C-alpha cells in the first residue's frame, strides 16, 4: 500500500516544549498550595519559593540526574540499564575505601585522598559498564537481562569489598564533592550535575558518536549498513552509563559521609522514570537530554513539594507511580494522532 | 444484466486539509481480475481502506451486487465477503503455519483447539493451492516468500469471501512462486470471485489482469479492459503526462576495472563467484529468490565475511568483513528492504541522508554542521526528494521518496561502486524513472553499478551485461544485445 501523505509539522510545537510547560505547571501548583497556607496564616512564608529550596531541589536531584544522563544514552540506543543503582553503590564503596583515614595507612596526603577515590570510583563504574556493554554487544543478549545480572553482581561486589560493613569517617576533602558549596551558595553536586548535562548534551547533539547512538537505537540494521560499528557504539553507551553511575556514587557517598551496602537501591527506576517522563521512547531512537533534565526536575519538585506539604511517603509513591504512567500515555497519544 | 459484484462511486475522503480521495470510482465484476494502478499517494490505499471498513468515506456510495452497503468497521467488511492479502507480513511468527491460517477461527473441541483437525484443514488448503509448505512448521522459520504464501492461504481460507484484494502480493516472491500465485488467482476468478490486484509492476498487470482502474491524485482517471490499452498509455495515465521510454540509459561502459571478485565463496549461499565490474558499467545480476544474490552483495560490502576468495576494489585487495573498509574504498550499498536495513524510520530525512557521511565530515568527533547541512540540501536536490523540510521524519514520506533518501545517503559519500539490491521495489512509476535516470547518470559519470533485481524488464532495460546466478554459482553471462527475458529465465530456472 502506498506511503502516508507527508504532513508538515506546526512550527511551534507543544511536543517540544510540553515538558517545560508541565514542569512550570507543577511548580505553579505547588507554590499556589503553599501560598494558600501562608494566607491562612499556617506558614509565615512560602517555603517552596525560596532560593534555598531551589538549591535543595537541585541538590536532591543531582544523583538521580547524573544517573538519568547515562540512562538517556542507553534508552536512545534502544537498551536499558538496570544496574546503575548497584554500580553506584559499588563505586561509592570503592571510593570510600580510598577516602577513609582508617585503612591502617596514615601517610596519605590530602590530594591523594581526593584523587585516588575519585579515579577508582569512576574506573570501577566504567568497568562495570564495559562488562554490560561487552555482554550486550558481543553475545547479543538483551540489555534487560545483561544489566539485571550486573544489578545483582555489583551489589554482591559492594558487600564483598568490606564484608558487608559500611565505611564511614571519610576525609573532609573527599566529602567536599557532596557537601561543599561554590561561593557559599551553589552546592558542588549541583555544579557537577549541570556540567554533566552540558557535556553530555554536546556529545549527544554535536558529535558523530551522538548521531550514531540515535541511529543504532532507531534501527540497528540500517545503522550497520550505513557503515556504523554498532557494537562499538553500544559498548561505549554502557561504559558511559557505568562511568556516570560511578560519578553518582561519589556524590552520594560524599554527601552522606558513608558508603552503605544498600545505597542506591532501586535508583535505576527513578532514572528510567526521568528519561521516560522526558519523552524518550523505550523502543529506542528517540529522546532528548533537555527532556530528561526536566523529567528529573519534575520528580524532584514533586518529592520536595509533597514533603513540604507533609504528604506521607506512601501517598507520595502512589502519586509518583501515577505520574510516570500518565506522562507516557500523554506522550504516546501525542506521537500517534 | 445483473449488477456488478462491487461498485464504488464518487467516493470522497479528506484527512484534515489533505484530500486523499476526491472522486474515487471502482467497479468489479465476478470472474474478473481487476488491476488497481496508480503512484504512491494516488488514493489506492484510501479507497481500499474504505472498502475494508478501516476508514469511513466522507461521501459517495458503495454497492455490493446492487445493494448499498456502508461498513463501520473491518469486521462488517469481512462478514460481507471481502478479504485482503496485505503487503506487509502480518502473521505471528511464533505460531505454526496452520495456526496462522486459521487465526481466530481455529476448530475447537470442548473449548480447546482441535489441533489434528486444524492441521488437516491447513494441509488440504495448502495442497489445493499447490503451496509446498508444512502446516506444522513455525511461521517465523519460513522464508519471506513462503510467509507471503501463507498470508495468501489465510485470506483464501475464508471461503465465503467473494471479493479478494491482493496488495502487492508478489513483492517478496520469486518467479516460480509468482507463477503459482497467478495460477491460483486465475482459478479463483474462474470460480466466480472478484479480485482486486494492486501492483507497481506493469508487466504483471498485462500478464494477469482483465480490467484496470488508474488512480491519480485521489481520483479515477481511467478504467477499461487491459487488452484495449497500451503499456505506454497506461503509464501516461498514472503519471499524468507523456513519457518517452521507461528506462533511462546514457552510460557507456569503460574498460577500467573497478570491482573484481575472485573465486568468492560463502557457504551455503554462493561459491566461486568471479566477476569484473568496469567503470561506467551497469552489471545486472539476475537469479531467483534463494540464488544467493543478496548474500553476495552483503559480502562485497563487508556485512558478512567470505569463506574464501578475494574482493579487489580499483585493483587493491579489500579487507573482508569490514563495512568501514568498504566505505573508505568507495563502495556503497542500497539494500533490498529500506524499512529493515536502509533507513532509520523514526529519524529525520536529514539525519538519514548524512548518516553514512558524518564520519567523513568530522573533526575530533564533532560534526561539521555547515558541511552537513550543505550536504543534506545537495542530496535532496540531487535525488529530487519531495519533503517539506529536512527535519521531516522519514517514515512520513512516500515509498518512492524514502527510496530516494536511501540513494541519497549511499551516494553522499561519493562512492565509486554502487551495489543495488532491488533498487525500485515498492516504488511508483514516476519515482522509478527518476531512480533509473539517477543510476544512468551515476554510471555515465564513471561510477560502477552492480544491480540485483528480480524484475526481468528492469535488468534488461538497465544493464550493460547480465550475470545469472543459480544456487550460488554464476551460470551464464549475457551482453546487452543478447539479453532476453526468455534467455534469462532459461538460465536461472
């Protein structure tokens, strides 16, 4: 049967900015409710609309945001990475084991206390990602299965590092990555988050590699006939996701001041949620980092807003679950008129 | 005289501001095979969609044996005796052939599927049709051609169907299966059914159809008996103008060898293939489905690794099994199935056009955006791609324009050797000619073309030389002036 008639798209598309509108709408809703409380005299000020709270929200989403950047690449390449939470925990544990003064060795300099844990954590994360990528591209195993394996294995390795014990008493220099503030205002994790998004955006939109990620996710066979080394592309996508999990592990460990074996449990789901709310398709080939950024923000504002309003955590989960499904329903209806 | 089996008059249908159908007319009598012709976007799909109950018309009337009908959904159309064989394979690959044929209509016993009866029915049906297919085999394990035959058997299993629609049923079939299908169609017509046959292949219209209707821009522009119309006239109706010849051929083959294969083998597909392709030459490869022709092109391009033998490009030995090396040596490949392996359908026209090229216009991994944009616009112009903008998603284009995008991507890297596998499959007459013109120009400029096609006329019309491949071996070679349909068929079968 003949093809569909070409139809020009409207110049201003809700498609492109719908997520921003949704985000602004959510902010307006939360601040409205807060304002009502102020007018009723329950609260002295609108606590939602303060610079401090904005920074708090950004601080709170920094870990999930960094994970979601890696997840965006993975999802666009038509894959999924369930292991990011466990790899985060593993990297955090590796970092902590280098950043504590109670390893029996006391001659380490302060510089070493920063460089060694950071390098080790990033390498550890990237290595886990490389194993994922190798299994997926070499053996043609579904990403879901391969990374499910890594989800368990990395959690096991985390516990194996210390025999199941947490590591605390971390060097203050290392903890700067989680608790430091630039100019006394902007938390370091927020700076890292923004840098990661900026660099990733450039990679995805301006480089040949970024273009190949879209192509491999859109149609792997066509990508191959176009001369793309699809195996290498997939490999690097998972290495990147692992690397960013390592970075997220550094932030979380530095923030909380100790590496827990159960850290990052089910974080992969929040990362996937941010990507999906941001408009990426789990079928691959479609997705944007700006979408993911606002997806992460929406989750952050919702958590923050519901916390401020004193909504109990079980209701928060119900609302969050509904939001994810509704976002995808709206998205799929928009795509297929 | 009794009323015709089907009569559709002045059918209108708009989708938003797009007038898909302004004056659609179609009449079908019992016992006749009626060819429905027209380019992509001419309105064929829309009128068939209305007939099948998928879409509702805005106006006009439909009568079946003189009775006005109006279908609200596909089920009503089915009940009224209308069945369709879709162009796209729509079976369930994980189920058996028999289960697919009787999908949703399987015989039951005590609420469970009665498999012995199911298989027996399927076996009888396939035997009656002359299809050599095991009803117990899993559909997904069959070749595309066999799957298409199963699809046909499925449509014919609904015995109460009086009106049968075949939408490009032969696009995946080889010569032998096509002939078998034609026999089946003739038997069905002789039994008093009415058959609507949609195809892009003109030769088929003259082989199989009794009557025809031509659609152009949403309206019926011609209808009549096939015996009363000349081929050229039919094409003129379809493109709405006059044409001078279907094929364009201005190239003169040179003597400079561009691509040489020496005893190239890959089990079980082909063995000891030798050929030399010269600059400026169009070399046709003809063979039945399963003769190893697509696999040969895959191997030359490096998608597959040969077991033994050499590939030389411009005299230089080629690293086997590397697409990157092939691209750098100047080989480009238009594959058989653009949706599966030619295009990234969810991406834009521009992204598709530059996909092979970006690796050559980068600096430290960054794409040179100015060069990319210029290249995309040049490709759109060179190939005459009709698209509102380079940002248009490629799946929104017509089949012919999609194929031009594949050509545009492949030639954006300025190849010296172009491998073509079924270069005009699923492309309407107008776009076909543009593609032929492009191939001819490419060769005239010194490019070398290796073209696989199962359309005999296309092979004969375009090739300077034709090699016949049979069961993975080259069995014959014909220079242009000795190539005839008969000679090719004799060599290939």
